[in-house]
C-alpha cells in the first residue's frame, strides 16, 4: 500500500490511512496539507491499512458516491453523469471523480443512494479491500478529469428524484413536518450560494404547498431562518433544551436535554432545592429553568423576594446583549447591543405561561403571602421562589425554627396541591480551606435536607482568565435524588440561556451577523437552543 500511496501523492492527491472506511488518524489537517513521505511510511508500514483520498480543494476533486444498497444504481441511470475517472467500490457501488467544484457542497443523500464528497470528505481508493472481500478498482482513468456537472445537483433538479418525492410525502405528516422542513432546507442551503438563498426559499414554498396540510408560512420561515443562520455561521446544530412533547404527561425540565436525561426527574408535588454559594449563578440558572418550563407548556410562576420584575428582565437583557458595565454607566450602549437587549426583554415579557412576580417586604414576607400570591395568579403547575432567606420569621422564632416551619409549610403545600416548588437557598460561608460544599455546609437545619426531594448545587467557573467556552461553564451537581444516583453535568451560559453544547466561538462573537441573516428572511435567530 505504501507504494500506491506514494503514487497518489505524486499525482496530487492528499492521502490518509483507513481502517476499513474509517480514518485511522486525526485527519483534519490533511484537508489543507499533504502528508510527508515519513508519515506515509509510518501509516502504511502495516499493509492491512486501506488508502483514503481526501476530497475537495486539496486534491482538486469532487466525487459523486453511488451506494448500491441504497438504490444509487437505479438513480444513476436517470442522471446522465458525464464519463470521467471511475472506481468500482468493493460494495458494488461507484465513485465518479470530477474536477473540484467549490459550489458542490458535501451532501449526503442528495438523491436516492447518491452522496457528494467534497471539502471535508474522503473516499476509499483502489486497491483497498472492502469488508465483503472485494477490492476497490479503477474501471476508467484514461482522460483528464471532467468538470463537475453542477447543473444536475442544484436548484429545482433535486426534486426530480423519486427518493425525494417519497421522503417528503411520507415525512410531511402532522407532527413531523417541522423536522422534515428542516431537512429540506438543510439540503437546499448546501446547494445554493448565499446570494441564491431567496431561490431556495421559493423552492421550499413550492415543496410545502404539496403537504397535507402544509405548514403556515410563519412556521416555515422560522425553520428556514434557523437553518440559514447556522449555515451562515458554520456552526453545528445545538440540541433542543427541552424534552420532546409526546402523548405522555408533560415532563418538567432542568433547562437542558443533558440535565433532563442525567439528573433525577422532577415530578408533581416535589420540593426542589437549588443551592450555591454567593454569586455562583443560582438565580440565573433557576430563572432560565423557569422560562424553559413555561415555553414547554407549564403554567409557571417565578416569585422573587429580592428583585423587582424589571431588575430580572434587565439582568437577562444585558447578558443576552453582552452590554458591559462601562457601556451602561456612560450611556454609550452600542445600537446593535441595545437592539438585542430590547429583543430579549420583549421576548421574556411575551413568553407564554410565564409570570414574574415580586414580593419585597424587607424580609417580612411570610409563607402565607406566597400562597396568596399563588392564588391570585390562578392556574399554576410550577413555582420558583428566590429565596428562602427572605421568608420572614414569626415572633420570637430563631432562624433554625423559622426554616423548620417553612419547610414543613412547603411540604404541606406541595402534598396538597401537587405543584412542584423550586426554592433557591444558600450555602453558609466557609473558611478559605474549604474545597467543597456538601450537605453539612448547607445553611440552616437538617430539615431542609431531609424534606427536599431533589437538591442540586450550582457551581460557576471562577477563572476570569479562562478561554471560550470554559469561562461560561457551570457545573450542576445532583446531591440528593431519592433513588437517583449523584451525578454532575457541565452546562454553558451562552447569550442568556444555558446549553449543553456551546456553539462555535464565531457564533458567540458574531451574533449580530446571524441576526442580520435572520432579518433578511423575516424571521428570528434561533429562538431556542
């Protein structure tokens, strides 16, 4: 294989070693540089390694990959591909090698059984061995490479495929139409240049009109905008932060998918304590959790005993927009940041099912006041309270007795109403030698620890010199789950919300660019992660 690999390299192809079809090395760098002869010797000293050719600009090739098992042989008969260098794969398919075409984005399933391999891709090269026992072999390689037939792989032609028609028809049913629309636009936007995206939108409208029933244009534009934004910034899609709705009873959410599927599940009537030391971000985490539960469909009440409603909105608006203290103090907030601030505050105010209520009485607020506030709010199925320390004591009641009474009242309330209560609480201040804070450092009596169904600890990164995204990382630790194991998960506070997977740094620092893309198509930029 070493001798063959050297021939490919001499011919201008960037090559890598494969285990079967899988790269045997970290191969990203070989998309932009050729391997050295020393590297070839190291890789192919083991003669069982297959040879991979990196497609795209580095090797000056774009390859059409025809998969026999997926019906590609039938599809290829209708396309009329120009004759060019051709490889018969070990699995019975074909690779058609064409001159590099930057417009031909790497795309899987562009037709039934047909993929495009280009920048970011690779193909198995002859004389590699397929798992079937057959070898890859050249069947035609006499003339120069032919230009890639871009006209066959873009614009309206993609809808001529039987595969597309069947997939879209089957996928366009009630409940899966948004997902299918996302796949449609995902394919369209890889086939069109950015300046041609309006044409992609029109094709999407044409496809949607065939659905029964079709998505309304607002829904369709929202899906298109989200996909266009991600494509423009070249970031990976981010998992949804809330569970998928089903016919089962609606779940409560901790705020991200990873937390929901790792931490103890919140259930009706639960008493949940979110604890942390000062300035650890517990209020930020809990408020984000309240917003996401409301968006999920829960009638959510966020009661603050220390901040006015506008203070809460200001806090999240500033974080979303990235407004600095200096900018705010000097009345020099940039227009783009002010627009993002206004957008976030408006979004929070208009969030369905979310009520933000402030009860500030200098520490004299009683549990009865909170219950009255719940009654005034009306229909409620989830309550957040910030925070325990601001619920007042009765006459001649010390702090431990106060907390015992409050916990007892909360447990009685949750038991009778089946409404979960999420309560923010503090760890007591500890000495500088304390490396961690567990149950013993939780402020107050053991009654809180005993009574709570769920206790989580929030820890925020404190290293101001940390790089992106580490400086936005928080660790969420489940300390008590009643039957669920202790565990810790990391989340990231990005643009005013917690996410499992931080987007690219380009996305974070070029949010305005994404906003402009969204505006071009009358939509909003990724309203939910």
